[in-house]
C-alpha cells in the first residue's frame, strides 16, 4: 500500500482512536540512505551527525536550521495529536537554541 492510504495531510480525528496513523503535509519516511539522525544518539553523536552533510541529505547547518524551523512535516513533531509525547522544548525554543548553537560555532559536547 502507498503511505497516503493511511497517512493524510493532518492527523485523523480523535474518534479514530489513540493509535490512528499520524498525518502531516508531505508525510513520508526519509530515503534509506538518510536515516532519522536523532534516534538513539548521545548529545555528542547527535551534534556530529547534524554537522555531517552525508547524514543529513546534503544539508549544511543553515539548511538544517531551515528544516527544523520551516518544514511542515517536522512541525508535526510538536503537534502529534492523540497520546503521543511532545518534545521537551517548544519548536520556537528549539529554533532559538539551534541559532545560538550555530552562532557559537556549533561546538559538540565532550
């Protein structure tokens, strides 16, 4: 089946239950060569991966910031609907922290 058979441009109504497929504009998984770079990484590893254009589909830091700030599919993570958990920081706070980190030279923790 195609992803769009279940995943739509927005979350399904709550009446579909807690485990309804999530929805967001342009819902898709990354291609196999571009992994979900944040899963299971230490802060240092995450920092290194975010700066690795080979791991980010060719995105440099400015493009990664735009990805977090502007991408509607990424925005879904801050409004996932149902009982899904939210990130520990708001999107605005995440974008501000990313900007601050970039301005400091994008150092990685030890």
